[in-house]
């Protein structure tokens, strides 16, 4: 009876989702609930389904090559994307899903046409991440950093406008970064 109740809750929460994604979510919730607790498992499952639907609406081909794991609102993306630009857009799309608290985009870029730029971009990400980690005024886990062709793209959730400014300033100071685009939002949910 208990599993039937859970099934109906998930079914109601995923009403707008496609049958395949909703079905996968129902199966996954049983094993996840044992580890995290029922409430967290349901929340993570709903977030996962919403992320998959958002990615699928954006680009079906990209969705097929990715794996999404959600643990207490923290999202890990693995798989592959064709270009660095698609990886940036993917990160932004995932941050826009309600309930996401952290995004770690480990998707591999399959088009390696410009190795020199890629090396500079990786160095810039490392430099920005290191400066964010050492700054006590911000929570670096709340932000994703991608650098493509010396342009930094920031996304995530900030506690204030001041935190957004600090993160943006850190990115602007990176050695190879020429321009910064910030998609960081201020968290309005103060639970």
C-alpha cells in the first residue's frame, strides 16, 4: 500500500513529463528512498525529471548523450556534448530548474578542434575556481564556471547582489578572460 501511495504522488508530480521519463522516475525512487529518506528522494526525482525534460526540449540529441544524477539538489552531469558552447548552455538550463542547489557539469566536449584555446580555457576555470574557494564572502558551491574562447560564463544562485559582484569580479581578474557573462540569480526563497 505504501509503494502505491508513493507511485501516485510521483505520478501527480510528473504529470507534464513524458511517459518514459516519468516511468524511469517511479522505478528510481524506490531504491533512492532507502538511502536519503522519502522526502529527499521524491524531491531529487522531480528535479531530475524536470532537468531531463528541459534538456530534451532544448536539444533532443544532447539529451541522449547525457546522464544526470541528483543528490539533495546537487546535480552531476556526465556524458558528452559536441561543443563548449553547448556545455555552457546546458549548465545554464540546469540551473534554471527549481530546486537545483549546485551544478557540476562534467560532460566531455567531443569537438576538440582548437586545443590551444581549450588549454587556456581550462586554466581560466581553474584560476577562477581557486579564487572563489579562498574567498570567505561567497559560497563557491553555489556557482558554475565555464570558459569558452576566453569568455567566462557564470551561473548559479547567490545570496545577494554583493555576492554576484564578488564572483563576477573574480572572473574578470582571471589571466586569460576577456569578457564575463553572468547568469547568476539572487535566491528569493529564504527557507
